[in-house]
C-alpha cells in the first residue's frame, strides 16, 4: 500500500542506512570478491529496503540498490553493453516462493499449459559470450546488468570453452552462463597457492571471479575454470519457441550442457522434489550450488510476463537452507573500521561447514550480541550461506561456568578514545588519532574505485604505519624510494613502482578524489553526481546543505553527512595538508540544460533493445531531464519496450505520454546529440 505525504525522519534515516550498507556489501561482493556477510543477512537488508520503498515510494531514487543489478564495471577492463540486460533473480529458500511464482505464471498463461525448466543455481560468475560467424568475438562479466567488463582474452584462455562453435551454428550466438571452478580443482589451486606462500581463496566462487579478473590471461589459463551455459540470450532473434530447444542446440554447437543439470516439469510438487534432490546431493557434486533456478520454458510466455527493474517475472531462484554446524565460541573481540564503527566478532573453534573451514563470524553490532546473549565459552550454532563469513544463529549450550555478558566498550580498543553511540552502532570519534581508522582511510583512498594506487594494499599500509613512514593521507605523498626499498618484501624496482603510482595521483579526477575521502553515505555514483554539479572541490567544500540538495539523488541525510564531515575541524586540517600535495582536476559543471525537457521525468518499462538504461539516463541528464523508477502523476514520459507490464498500463490510465524506443531517441537526439 502506497503512503503519501511527509516521510518520517527516522524512516528516511533507516533507508539511507540500508542503502549505504547494501552498497558497501555490493562493493565487497562484486568488486572485491571478498564478502563480509552471508547471503541471508544481505537478503534481510535488501528486503527491508524494498518494504520501506514500497510503503514510501518517494524514497525510491534511480541510484537505489533496489533499482540496480550488481556493481559498476571495474577498470582497467573496457566496458561493453550487453545484448540484453543481465538481470538478477527473485530468490528465497522459503517454499512459498514456488507457490507464488506458479500462481503468477498461471495468471499470465491463461488457458495454455505451463512448462517449467529447472537448472541448478551454480555458484560462480555470470558472463555473456558472443559468437559471430561461429567464432568467440566477445565475452563480458555481468557488471551492473547493462554494461560489463570485457574479459574476452581471459575467456579465450580457458581451455574448456570452445573458441569456435560447431556447424551449423547461426551467424550470431549470444550465450549467458556461469563461470565456475570445480571443487576438486579449487582445493588443488589453494594447495598450490599455500605452497607458494600466497593467500588462498576463501571459496570456489571467489577463486573463479579472481581468475577472470587477471590482467595476464596466462594466469587465467592456469586456473581450472569451466562454463555452465544456461541461456541463449538472442533466442527470440533466432526464432526459438522454448529454451529447452536452445540448450539442446548449444550442446550440439559444442558447449558443455550437463544432461543431469536440466529438468522439465509442469508441477510445483515436482519442483519441490527436484529441489530436495539437489539439496541432498549437493555435497557430492563437483561444483558449488546454492539452489535451483525455475524458469518458464516457453519464450512467448516469458515475453508476455516481462521483467521488473532488476528481476524477470518468469524465473525465480529457489535457494537451499543455509548450511549449519555447531562449534565453541572461543573469544569475542572488537574490530574498528575505517569510519570508526566498532564491530563485535566471534572467534570460533575451527569447524568444517560444507567443505569450508570456518573460524570467525561477524555479529554486526552489539544489539545482536545482546539479542543472542552470546558469550565466550558458549556452544553456538553457526550458518554459512553463500560461502562467506558465517553468522551466529543461536546459543545451543551456555558455557560452564558462564562468562560475563560481552558489552560494548566505553573506550576504543585501539586508541582508547571514548566511544560514542550512533543509532544501532558504536563508534570511535578519533578519526585522525586512531590507527585502525587511519589504516582504513588510507586503504580506501588507495582502492580501485578511488585513487587506484597499485601496490598500496592493506598489508603494505600496515607496515608503513608501524614503521612511522606514514601517519595520514598527506604523508603518503612524502614516501620515498630510499625509505621503502630496504623494507622486507621490497626492492629498488618495487619501491620505485609504488612511488611512481603515488606520484601519478597528484592530479586526481574529482569524482575519484571525493569518493576516496570516505565521506559517510557517499558512494561512487553520488561522488560523480556531486562533482559534475559543482565542478571543483573548492565548490564542494564550501557548499551548504541547501546547495547540496540541488544535486539529483542527494537527500537530507547525505547532504548533512557531507557538511558534517567537511566542517569537522580535524578533517578540515587533514584536508588542508592533503591539498598541499594534490590538486583535484576540475570537472565541467553539468548544470541542467535549459531545454524544453528540463525537469521532465522519464520512466522506462520493458526491455530496451537499442540502448542500456544507463546510456538513456546520461542522454536525459544532458537535456536537464531525470529518470524515475515508478509511474505517478508527476511522470512526464513513459518509454516502453517488449515485455512492458504494469507501468505501461498505469501510464495509459493516467494519460501520460508514451514513447517507443525510436520516438525516445528522436526526442532526445534532437536536443542532446
């Protein structure tokens, strides 16, 4: 039920907190391949944000995690657009998802029968492969769902993927699949890495993702990677009527489609039985699966059902219950993050959970510790969902004798500053004097999304801090080759490379610099929007809350976060020192163009075939317009493509002007070419 009127401030604040947390976890999952929380915990955050946005539609913005898929493409790989959007899947481990899905399909199918295709949900990395004249011409990661990273050279290096399809394949074949690492190959790879004194991968998915993102294809070639093809993306163009025929032809053309990995049925009971079969046998498979994918087999029915912003209506992921084990909690400790947030962490007696040795679990905040009443010495049940850091579910048996409750410390365990409470979290306010925050701040500043200083990783930063070579961001620019070269792990060449990499960031791009400062609630997208609006860092630094609110996508909480951060005396002094070393490049301020479309709102529905949503958004912004996610009386145009659903119907009901792709391109092209 939609709610109008003013949004309570506590709701706005909670939505902003959820967006920040989800963006952070998306970044760790998609960009760093190093997730911090379990899938189930992530899903809880995401579902809570969905509920708030459904109750208060005014909260929805184009950069909300609920309106996007995955993460922005990485550099230095080139970005490429997908043939069709690579959407995510509605997912749940509750049986009700099958009932709801079956009912939705029957409503769309009407009198016709329903044919379901069921495949294992392989836990790997989604890719799109394009074959032209039977030869592999391009390969890309999912990226943000509309554009991905061009990884063609790396995919060509994988021996199990054919470079040329067998005849008589069509002139253009676009395959969507999952790159995965077999369990046995993963174990052997980790054994080799450990022998070579390198850090092993946490799980097969991380190993597959890290292998695909190698700048040297020979490294990718040395890894045991395979492709699980599950969809022919251009099936409509080729005249297919159902996906089972597509999969049969993919196999005929030379791609490996395991016969045991495709089931067909018309019955929800069969879906349950297949789900149970995979759940019981998953540990005997040579690849990681975390559920099954249930899809409508008929392509005309799929087209009729269409898609939401992030998910198709014609498919679901029916996930398995998370793996659980019981172990002893050896110790509770507190970690301090780069923003000063104190996170309680459980150190566990190592236990094997589904083939992965688990020795620690995050408890998120001290409210969670109190809710579970978990203490050192307790026997606890832990669960690992999505093969990431697990969560403590419950206390099975209290320790004997029971230790004292684990409370939030009054003082920071690193710098002894007095801790302050901010909502559900406890924080150390000593930004400049707390070594944990300084370490996190420099690590974030040097990360790929920010200044991208190659060679300045977490371990190196820790060494430099311990040796007194750096103390804040500005001191990074005072590092010298002579000071670095004598350190263990360095030499003349590596020291020179690091100093050169640092020197190359003295004139950073403004969006990267702004993001690198680590302002709370300000991600890469918001940093780019603010940089484009103000043009210079001096303009941003002196901006008022009201001026920041003029930036599209910046609300009261984000604006206040920026002003509070930049007006903090210690931050102000730190910035003065940093700006003596760097000169952020000015960005041409992109004020809304004075055209007849200035201030107009566009909403997209259905599949766009000529351009990605991101490309459309950029064109709209050049003429002063904006994009919206839902249709209301304030919407000016609705752009529709194949599979358009309820948004198109609502637009017709409200009398909103409708545009197909050609009409939209003509309208924008005349004003924003």
